């Protein structure tokens, strides 16, 4: 798939939390779709494997380090990407953390770190990148929410942040649409990643049992893969999706969590 503005210009996509799991799949898919990928994580070396996978397949990718919850770090990141790779016109906000606990056990730090990485991180990254998108007259922002936005025991912080991302997405779609920028969100259901394993451990359930029980409750009778999320993002960023904005798609094997 070609995404070039001219024959000699390749669009640049930033993917945060790109070192593993959903983020790595998103980075690989953006490269497969023809974008030059800036793979971002707290440490650049954490993205070495995904960058190698992309470049060995003939794509273009570079690793960058940033803490998306810190304003100065985000500013430096976006400036570096623009200088070294070109103006970023696709942003996939995927970076996230878990600090699960029941409300009476949840600390203020548990609350703050989840809000800062997810909600503040989405805000800081989107604000920094939108300048390049509006200048180019074209842009795509894809935010990663979750079915936990509908409520999930032990995740008051995470659920609140993921629900906030949906409101943030719809507002940016309204503000940025006239500049040729679409903003959409993906709300994954149970996707088999390291974070899913952490959830099973928190619940004291063997991972295989956790997955089997979850799959039995999903209409399509299976759990999700990171590639399921990457495929949906691929749709959102393509030219043909220019009339789709402000939407939240639940990629969860059914109509609800």
C-alpha cells in the first residue's frame, strides 16, 4: 500500500510503547503499510528487536527513547523524529502501564502513574505532533483505549484513563478535522500480551486457565492477538478512511467486553 504524498516522500508514523506486544505489532504493520516508523519506548534499546524485524523485511524504522508522561521528553522526541526522519503525520498512542488494585488498596501513586502515562501521555504526544499534521494538511491519530473503559474490577485507574481517552479522541476529531486530520480509537478486548499475563497473576489464576475461561465468554470463541489491533489501526490510517473520525472500535470478538 502506498502512503506517499509524492513519489519521493514517505510518511512517518510514531508508535509509542513499541517494544513489545500490541505496540510491536502496530510498528510492524505501519512499516508493512509503507510508513517509516519511529518506534518509541522508555529505552530505545528496548525497540531493537522490532526495528530489526522491520528493517530486515525491507522497511524503515528507528528507535527512540521517551517518557510520554513528561512534557520535555515528548517535545524532544517529536523534534528528533521530525529532524531525523521527517514530519510525523501518523501517531499511534499505545504506551501504557498497569497498577491494578481494588479501590481501598489503590495508592495515589497507583492512580497518578496510570493517568499520567495513558491520559497525559496521549495529550502530550497528540499536542506535539498535531503541528506537523496541520502543516502537512494530512494526519492520522489512533489512540489505544480498552474494553476496561466500560468498567473492570481492580482497575479504577486504568478504566478511568481508558474512558477518558475516548472522550479525548472525539474532541480532537472535532478540533482537527478541518486540517485533514482524523482521530480514532481502538478499544481492545482480551489480547494475549505480557500485560494480560500480569492481570492473570494479579487475580491468582494460571494463565492458561485465564485465557481459556475468557475465550469461552467471547462470541468468536477465541482471545485476540496484537495483530488484530494492528489490522484495525491499518484501516484508520489509510487514505480511504478519511471520512471516519471520532470513532471508537471495540476489537473484542463481540459487541462488548
